[in-house]
C-alpha cells in the first residue's frame, strides 16, 4: 500500500468562478538520485463544489490511512475538509504566487489528447479539434498512450483558449501545471 504525503496546499482563483487546488505531494521519504520524490500536482479545478468534492476524496484517503497531511499529521478528516474550505477563501489570482514558503504558481494550463482519438474528436467536435490542432500540439510518449499536448499561458487569453478547446470526452486530460519550491 502506497501512502501519499501532502506537504503543502495551494489555491488559485481562475477568471470567473473557478479555482485550482494544487498540492506538493510525494510518497514520503522515497528518493531518486538523492532527491525526494515530490512535486506540485494540480488535484482539482472547477467551481467551489468541485474543489470540495476533491477535499472529500482526500478526507476518505486520510481516514483509510492512505494519505498523510504533513503540516498536521494527526488532522482528522473533517478538519482537513474545513481547512481546505478556509484555504479556498484565500485563493490567489492566476499568475500570482501563493503565499506559502514554497511560492507555488500556475506555470501553464495543459490539454492532452490521446493521439488515437484525434480522428474521432474531429468527427464529434470539428471546431474544437481544429482549434486545438492549429495550436501545434506536441506528440509525447512517456504516458500510457501517445498523446498530443499543448500548453496555454497563465493569462486571461490563455485560460479562455484552454476552455475553448476542452471537451468532456475521456480521451482528453485537462489540468493546470503548478510549479514552486520544494520539488526536490
């Protein structure tokens, strides 16, 4: 059983009603080439309800002893949800660093589409697929499937372009890339 450890949480306010919840997360004391295996990961994005849904999932993992919240290792699941609810109110605008010792910030917004699904996407949603392909996505292979990936800048225009290309289809991954100190 792998136990994930959250070392820090950060919240960003997207233009409009949305938020991004990110965590400095790793697998405890595991090291690769002398550095701890941890990094910033976007856990959820959407409205407050979507963030609280992810908070509930984290609370369940906490109850099952599959998650450790390092700043307060003995924090009960209910208090973890309350803490996340409180931190949402202190979310910083996109493009700014979150007030934390690790200074996380949204580096970009990313879309990944499985390469084998591009033709189906063109048939289902030709405008979105064409807009995505015009951006010149890069083919990447270090994942389960070969994907076409493109990144959008953390600006209002970048965010709107990111939203414009999205589809709820399961062949697309959409997330914010968050970077900061503490990744080593």
